C-alpha cells in the first residue's frame, strides 16, 4: 500500500518507534480527496499494517 510507505516516515522516533500520527493519515486522505468512509478504511489498514510490522520485528528480535 503506497499510503503506508508514504506515511512511515511521519512516525516519531525516540526510545521506540511510535505509530503514524492520526493527523498524517487525515492529511494524506485530504490530499488524495478521500471521503470519510475511505479515511476510516485507510486508518484501519494503516493500523493493521503497523501491527503486522511490529509483530514481524518482534519475531526477528526473538530469533537467536
């Protein structure tokens, strides 16, 4: 999904990588003329992809 790739760099970096800010998702939706239902779906997909990436990263860290 291009949106996820485009928005990944908006995460805050600190002790751990944070989630993509809601404001970034809303701005992306606005720029791409998404309606409210599409914004809801986009946010759902972004959060699902974040969870999958986090899970993948955890599995990689747990391997010896």
